[in-house]
C-alpha cells in the first residue's frame, strides 16, 4: 500500500478493491477481528487509519461486515487513539461509526 511519493493515509481505491476481492468468501469474523486488532493496540496513526479505511470499505461492500462492525462499535469507541493526528483519527472513526449508524458521543471533537 506504499506508492511512490511516500505513505498515504488512505489506500487507493484499487488497493481497497483488491483487498476486498482477496478476503471475499473468507470468514468475516476473522477478517474483522484482524482489522480490529490494528485499532486496539497502540499502533501508529498510519496503521490505525488504514484499518479504519479498510473497515469502512468492507462495511459499504458487504452486509456481513456491516453487521460485524456494528456489533463491535462500542469497542471501536474505546480503543486507544494514536499519539499523532488525533483529530484526523477521530474524524475518520466518526465517519465509520456514522456509516454503521452509531452515534459517537464518547469521542472528543
């Protein structure tokens, strides 16, 4: 997911589509759990934001992932924020939570 020019926070549409094609048909609980594992640990902003983008893309493409991340929405709100770019992280997380229909009052603005 690193292209010439450096690291980009948001993976390209093609990268997201390729990821979706690769995991399609796999157990949503396992894939979802792996994505959540990148959020629950104190990883860097770039790791966490990519996990949010992946989750958001999967939620939009699949009702099974929508259900999975909806069930784990409360966890998403409790995971530690990265030490840098907190505002961008919160904004992206709120976007994901809005897509799955969850209000996010616990998140800071």
